[in-house]
């Protein structure tokens, strides 16, 4: 069985987001690690992700994911695939509360601005949300 260190997933996650909120907010290293561990767990909890693996074990103590793929290619490709899937899942989990807050702002202040509508459409598309909202 192959394994991947969380740090490889984290570095791929940070390369996909402009995480200025991590830089400018007073976020402790422990709190950030807890959030990121939760985002990994949230990604692995999706049935579409879980069905890719014969077995998968997450060890938070040493920061590794040990897995065996259902359809294996080669070890390098499988690792890169898993790192990318996990990083995109973490991006999705990171964006979800931001989209909710934008939605709440729109509901409180109105929806007449076309730019705001386009922004919301972008965020919902980024999350894979297929719900149609009419303004």
C-alpha cells in the first residue's frame, strides 16, 4: 500500500488558492492544521472520492494517508492523482463558507447588481452546485 504525507497535499492546496486570509488573519498554526485536517476528512467523505480506493486510512498523528487504489496505474501517477484530488477537495471545503457568506450578504442587501449576480454564479459553479437561483 502506498502512502502520502499531508504536507504534499497542503502545498498543492496552497498553490491553488490565494490564501491571503491565512496570511493576514491571526490564525495559529494549530488552528490552521486543524482546519486543513478537517478539509481532508471532508474530501474523503464524499462517495465519489471514496469509491476510488480499495482501502484508505488517514493517520492524523503522523500526517499520512495510506491507500490502495481500485484501478492502479503506476505509483507516481496514482500519488499525483490523489494529491490533486485532495487539494481540489480542500479548495472546495475552503470556499464553501465564503460562498455562504456572500449569499447572506446578497439576501440582506438586495440583488440588483449584475456584477454580484455573475460573482455568485461563478462561486456556485466553482463548488459544483447545480441549484439555479433566480434573482
